[in-house]
C-alpha cells in the first residue's frame, strides 16, 4: 500500500559526510559488477524457464492411448452461489443449468418460439385452462430413471408444498390448479384461469424437471439434460461433465467449464490470451475493439430480455403527475445516452417489451426527446422554479454511467438530481424494498416482465388500473392473437403514461474464439444453451 | 516468563477487541443475506421468515456469544447462501493469498535491498538518482495498471504466461509457477518501489554513523563495512517497514487478485461483503486480524534477534 508507506518517508536523512562519497568509487570494481550482472542473468533465465510450457504437456495430447478430451471453456462474470435455482433467484444459476443440466417440458428457442423438449407435443383445451403434455418416451434422468408423467406431477407437487420457494416461482406457480398423470407418458395440468404467461414460465426455472429421487440439489445435480454438474470450485469455476447416457442428441463436449471473473477486464484478457473459448456476455461494450481481429474472434450481437429502466417512484409527489413523468422523459436524449453509455450497443425501446417478445413494437418515439417541451410541461405542472430529486443507483457499470448522463440532461431542463451510488445489496433493501428513492436505474433481466407494472406494491408503485386491467385481460385472453393484441395495448399504455423511462434494451454480446460456432444470437431465456455450440 | 505472558495477554486481548469490533460493524451494515438469496422479488414477509430461520432476528449479544463459542471449538459457521461450511469456503483462499503475499514480499526485498544500497552509496551520481527516480515512478504506478500492462505484454502479446487464474501447487507445480509469476511480479515490483526508498534512507543513516567511519578508517571497503555493520543496523527499521507492508498487502493484494482473477482472501472478503454473507466475512476478517497480530509479534521478537541490546528490555 504505497500511500500508507509514503507517510513514513518524511524523515529521510540527507547525506552528511564525505566518507560515503569517497567510498562509492570502489564499487566500480569490475569483478563485483560482473557478479551482480551474472546473478541477474541467472534469475532471468530461471524466470524464463518457468514460462516455457514443459515438453510433457504437448506430449500427452499427441499420445494415441489417451484421446484428447473435448473441453469448452466459457467465461462469465457472475458466479452462482448455489446450484439450487428454486431457493435462490440469481440468474447465474439457470445460465448454467437450464436446458444443459435440467430440462423442461417445453423450451424457448432463439427467436422466442416455444418448442418441444421433454414433451413431444401438447394440447390445450378450448377454454385454455387445461394442458395435456405427451412426454417423449425416450426421456430419462442421468440416474437412468425415466422422465415419466409421475415425475412431472411429483415436481409440481414438490414446488407447491415448498414454503421457502423464491417469490418469483411462487407467483408463477399460483396459477396452477393441479397436475395429474393420465398414463406414464401423459400429464394433464389444470390452471385456475387461462394464462398466456404460464407455458412460457414453464420453459424456465419453474418447469425444470428434477429427478424425484434426488435430495438436496444445492451442490449436485439430478437432471435429464446432456450435461451434469461435476464440480464447483467456489470463486473460480463450475464444471459440467457430459451425461453419457443422455436420451437425445449427445453433448459435443466431454467437459464444459464456466470460469468466473470478478473483473471483466480479466475475462477479456483470458480470451485474448487463448484461455477461453467464449465470453458469454461482454459486460463492457467499450472493450469490443479488442476483439476486432475477425481472424481470431467472432462477435455475435443479439438481444436479451433485459430492459434498462429509469424508474420513477410514483409515490413521490411530483412523479405521481403523468405530465412531470412525460417532461422527464422528454428531457432525456436516449439516443445520445445509449451511444455515450453503452457504445450504441443495444436497442432503444419505449416500453416494457424487448424485440423478441411477440407483442413488441418500437415505441421509443412515443414521448420524443424535446427539452423545450419538457420545460413547458414542468412549468405547467408548477415546477418552473425547479425540482429536486434523488437519483439512487446500484453500483453496476450501466447504471452509474447512465446516471451521469441523466443527471446532466435533467439539469438542462431545471431538474436537479442528486446521484447516490449504493452497493447492490443496499440498493435492494432500500430502493427495491423500502421504496426510498425518487429516481433509480436498473436492468430488469427477467423475460416478459411487464406484469410487474400491474403491482402497485412493486418499487415503482405504478398504480394504474387501466394498465392492470389490460394486462390481466391479455394474460387471460381466449386466443393467442387476442392476447398479443391486448398486450400491445398494455405496452402502449405504459409508454403513453410514461410509467417509467426506458433507456435501452440490453444487447447480447457474445465473443467467441475463431472456430466456435452455434452460439445463439439472442438470449431469449436465462440459459446459456450449449446444445448447438461446436468447435470445428 | 512474565514478559512472554504479558505479550500473550496483549495478543489475546487484541483478538477479543477485534472480534467485538468486527461483529458490531458488520452487523450494522444495511442489507441482509436474505435479500441476496430471495432476490429482487422477495416480499418483506419472506425476508423476515428467512432471517428468522437463519437466526438473524435474535439479539446481537446472543449471536456474538454463539459465534465466539463456535470459533473456540473450531466451528466457524455455515454460509446461508450455499450450505458450505465457512472453513470450506475460506480454506482454498488461504494458500493463494499466502503464496502471493509471501513471495511478493520476498521478491520485493530481493529487488529493493541491492537497489536501495546502490542508491544510498551512489546517491550523488547518476545511478543513485536513476534508482530513486525509478522508485518514485514505481510508487506512482497504480497496482492494477501495472498488472494489466504485465499481463498484456507477457500473456497476450508474447504468450509466455497465462493471463490469469490459479492452479494449486499440489495439483501441478509447474502450472502453479506459471500462474504465479505475473501476480507475484506485479506485487513485488510495486512494493519494491516503496521499499527501495526505505532501504536507501536506512543505509544513508548508517553511512553517517561513527562505527561506519571507524570501519572505513581501519581500511575496510565500503561494501564490507556496510555488510558487517550496516545491514544489522538498517535491518531494525526495515523489519518494521516490511512487517507493515506485509500486513497491508494481506488485504491490499485484492487489487492484484482481481486483475489476475485469483480467489484469495481479499476477493473472498469483497465478494461476501457484497453478498452480505456475514459469516464468511467475519471469519475472513478474524483470520486476517490473526495474521496481522502474528506478523507484529514476529517483528517484535525479531528486534531482539537483530539487536542484542533489545533483549534485556523486553
């Protein structure tokens, strides 16, 4: 710690007598100089010797008796604390486990479509409250037990009986009335009311089918997917090993290692240094130029489910007024913000939907950038003398960077924001939990999450019965077309009311080493799906 | 041995005080591990229920006594995040930090001692000035920047060494060495810059002393006089500085750990502070306090070894 040490340097004594001066001459004795030089050379040689790969390393790979293991190494920034997604909401858990280790009845593909997985097909009753799934007879768990109707029913009943289930899952589970096995391959799931969202929810953590024989899954896995958890070196990596008895198309790799980096720059250095095959999602778009050499790297650009939202607390007196919220929206040049903060990577959205959602429309110009109109609106609302707001953001790169731009653009229309940066946990308890904020910035990473705006107790406190009705009607609509059209209206309602300010939708930036193919362009689910990835 | 008993008493009292302080500060932190586990959608009721199950709702004196009693019996608790025992979580970080900091300090001494002596002896000629200037520059270089540059040159451009990561010594000694060169080098260079200045001033001090002049008058060469009489005298202040640097770099190595993605004690500490995994943070800080106290004790004892005059006094 240089600064600590420097404090003690003040009393350095200065040269006083000539003895030292005279003595210096003899230091030039050639023999002694050489001795120091040769010592230095020896040290350097030792250091360099340590750097060269030992010959045995390449020897092992060439020997025919030990065939080379196919290993894929994926870099990521957030490490899962546990391997149990039912009691911990961290998105880093399904990133590794969903589809790779645990399978669901249906899965969502890269375009956002629902596809068969454990269920070969399914039927929906006319009133959309009864789903019959026909399971693939080949499906079996890594333990060898079949994934049959009884296992599916056991999973749903296990979740229903679990009092410590995460809030998100409890909320998603609530719509399910009952599950029953017709025969070994047929399951009927009854809903309390029609729901557009629930099948989609079943393609994620809620629908992960766990081997009913499994016990505690926080450190090991019991799924039916092409890989199984082989190890978790805490602070470093999670290793998946190929499930040799996988019922479907077998995994292409003997081992897949997810390596975790506290510092995104270290992750970038690892890919540049040839130690990684893939960066699962680049955390800092300004690092992109490092990977511009197309003979060595491929950059895949797509979308995620993440909306970066400038949250407006509707309980703050000024922000309860829709005109003030519109004025704030008009004050912020979102195009400029995206290019300044996120290198223009990402999509401008104007409401709580991302381009892969079936009801997505470009609403980014619903309330266009217009600082003059913003000032006029603020004046009308009685804030011509200014408005003071607390902008409390979590310390995450996109939020702290965006806060600076938001601050300066709000100041231009006479709104004075004070920026406070909170570590994420404190942000969760104070902003999200207690609603102690006026403005905040956070990415909502969950899929199809506009329903949050229908809950007046959620931290945004958006109490808009018109929206809530539209959303409920959309979720419970009789046909999918009707549902989508109602959902579009709901999104437009949010945009018209400026319920929040949508800054941009997070891009999916995957960097791969040359030769790695099959990475999904869009992150439509929380899974880092390995099924199409190949090294060739 | 009254002196030894007194030292031991001070040692134990320091540990006890530290434990109270650590416990009080960490429990005053806003936020809770229940939020981390339950995520952003947790209802206040769910958080309260989980806190109750984890025993976090009980009064703090009860939890403190329980924590202390556990530690005395070797039970550092369990992480509520993943059910691993705290020792299991911290254990792998201990060798990483120990190697990094230990080798870093040894490296910095090996660099700073000769450079500092030359800088002292030749402080009026260009070599001395150059060394002082280089040390000055080295102190100004931020650790993370130095680490990134070293990684850029030796790992990314030249591809001699891995850019980051750690392989335990027992798994593969060769790979362990390859992975340690850059982080240890970074830490050693940065600390050597600071240490060089101390060595220089300590030896300049020696050069002004009567015993040195007498030795020179007897016809000894400056180097012989320095090694015979100077090193031992300079060592007194240098041991203090090295002790301080060692203590500071136990946590200070966090920057190097981040740059080179090493899962040492510093990284464990930071990660778990953010996750509010208080059990792990408490145990890690206690371990670091213990290490610092042991270092201080060793420094204290080494005075007696270096300087016989100190022995009677303590």
